């Protein structure tokens, strides 16, 4: 049995980058929602924070859907 260590390392690297990126994007969405709550409490407009947070969540959902598509296809 031969293991292609280069391919295994590539899969590990891509998986690591994708995981960190997806978690970071989700974290930005949560931070955006918390900024929206703070802005609304101080009487300011929270439209930009809410829109950015929803965009982050939409990108996370798209990445998950694409991953499922890759697994199924």
C-alpha cells in the first residue's frame, strides 16, 4: 500500500484553510449582529451591520451547500 503524502498534505492544507475561513466568516457574522444590537441600543442606524452579518451568513450557507454538492455529485 502506497500513500501519496503530497496529495494527503494538499488535502489537509485545503481543509485547514477552508475550515478557518468558514469559521472566521461565521464569526464576522456574529460580530456584525452584536454591533447591530449595540447600534440600535444607542439610537444609531444598524442597517450596514445587519446587511454585512447577513451577507456573511449567506456566504457560509453557500460554502456548506457547495461542499454538500461536491460530496453528492
